[in-house]
């Protein structure tokens, strides 16, 4: 067996264990909040932010008013909106400050993370646990041989794709019709 196949199988096994460890009720709650929000904001840093940007883009394809915090056209957040915070540790300074600010405007705040007891806890309405380690190496449910927090970041991205397909099925969206929302200034 080639090294590529060995590594591929390792990563896919880690992802399967992690995604199977996510609480379905937490996912359903998040899905409900996404559907009911006027706008869905996303905040994170580093590779987590890259995963969140991908989710925001896909949600836009589904007709959801999605906003990445800090983008130049970012509108005001209100009590009708949802902020999705991606932070494995729940300790990253920028997402913490943004969550604190969003709380002042009575927005709903969801934390996708690996540490339910982090500082983010005091700002969020609900938590979706990705059962991996964090940069602070808290107790984890799924061990990973991948560098740093790769498993968490990959799982956030795949959770977004799972939520997207759930939304498509929930709204009976014809997937072929989504191309009308795809960027066309390419």
C-alpha cells in the first residue's frame, strides 16, 4: 500500500469518527437558527476562518444572507441575526471580542468548537461540539496524527457541507438551480 493511501485512510477515519461524534440535536438547533435568522454572520481566525468563509459562500448560494465579519460590505448585526463563531479552544481573542459585541446587540450566538468550557461560553446561546483537540490540548474524544488542529478545521468545513445539504433537503431546493447564485464575473 502506498504512503498516499495510508495517509488518506488515516485522515478519512479520523474525520468519520469526529463527524459521528457531533451531537445531532446540536446540529438541528443550529440549522433551525440559520433558517430563522435574517442574516448569518461568521467569525473565526486562521484556517478556521477559511473553513467558515467556504460555508458562508455556500450558504449564499442557498439564498441565505451570509456575512463574514470584517468584509468591507458588512452590515450591522441585530437581534434578528445569528453569529456563528468558529474557535476550537473558545479562547481566540478576536472571535471572543466579536461575540461580546454581538451579544450587546442581542444577536443569537452559536459557537462551533472543541472546548465547551472556554471563555466563549459566557457569550454564546448554544454550542456545537467538534470532538477533537485544540491548540491548548484539552481532553479530546478523537485523537489525530495530523498537524496542529487540522482535524478540527476539516470537520468545521464538512459540518458546513452537511448543514448545506440538510438545508437543500429542508427547503426542497433543486440543486441545478443553485448555479444562478454562483459568481459569474469569473
